[in-house]
C-alpha cells in the first residue's frame, strides 16, 4: 500500500504518492477547497499513511475526516512540534523547511549543506557535516518581490519574471526585472560564500531558474520537500511495524 504525501503551503497544495523513498505521481492544487482535493485522491486509492504537512493548523474536524481515509494519519502542523525537536530541529521552523533538511541529510550524509527554497518566501538553511542544523534565514520570494514593488510603490508596474533579464535595465520594466532577479542572485551568492565547502541544494518552484544563473555547482531538486516527507512517512511505518 502506498503513502500519500500532502504539503499545504502559503499559496498552493502539493501532493505525491510514495513507496518508501520513491515518489510517484505528483499533483498541484491552488484554491481554497484543499480538503475536497485531498479526498479526491484518497477515494481513488486508500493510502497506508496519509502524511499532511501544513502551514495552517488543521482543525480537529478535518483531521477526523482524513483519519477515515487512510490506515494511519500523521499531521505535521503548528500544533505538532514534537517531531521537530525529536530530530534536532528548532520548534520555530516550518515543516516544509524541516522536510528539506531531512532530505538533504539523507542524500548528502556526511556533508554540510546549504539549502535554498525558492517559493513564496526565500528560505536559506544550513546544516553541518554532522547533519546538525546550523540556522537559517527567510526573506521575500522572487514573485513576492515583484508584487511588493507594485503594491507598495505609487507608480511601478507589476512585472513578470523575465526569461532572460538584462544585467542592467534600460527601461522601467527591465530595471525592475533585473533588480529583483540580480538582487536574489547576489543575495544567494553571499550566503554560499559563508560556507563554501557546503553542498548547495536549490528547491522550490524557481529552483531551476536560479540554478542556471549561479557560478557555483548546484543540485536543483524541485521535489526536495516531498522527498523529505517520504522519508518521514517511511520512518513512521517502520516504527509502527517494529
């Protein structure tokens, strides 16, 4: 029986079926009826473990519904921080960041890692060679920066992410595009210089976009969070069967 991994983020829901560490078909949903979407998946196939990671606290009523859709339900949200502490992670970090850290530990055991997640927010996390968490930072994600410039200025337009931004803008829109993209590149290069011997892992929706703009060698793993969740689900199953 497969496990179903569901990540509810700031702007979208991502889901995937998994067999141990192998990810199967993945799904993306953007809307408010995330419970209906999850149920549309579980009613096609009942998962052994339904692992739900959410930036929002899951209500007891929703948890009760989901519990009927699987053999085991595991919820990782703001009401369930014990898992973070048990894995040597601080209770303040989100579970998507935690899953990325656990996946990096698994994939690059014995190496320090710099993990950059390009999403609604831009998060940068560091682990040491021993796998221990060394801290991290959060700033605005790329598209969030474009929206913020438009919203909080009186005259600047909303600009889409450019396919090939100019090094220096020669128009208003080009200046915004280049300023945002180049600013993120310079920001990330600064972080990479802090730990030059670390393995660098990019994840999130814009991982490939920025990986090709970096001078350093990058591992771009867009589904790193889901890989970490697959690891968590597999670990949970193994403990149940001991």
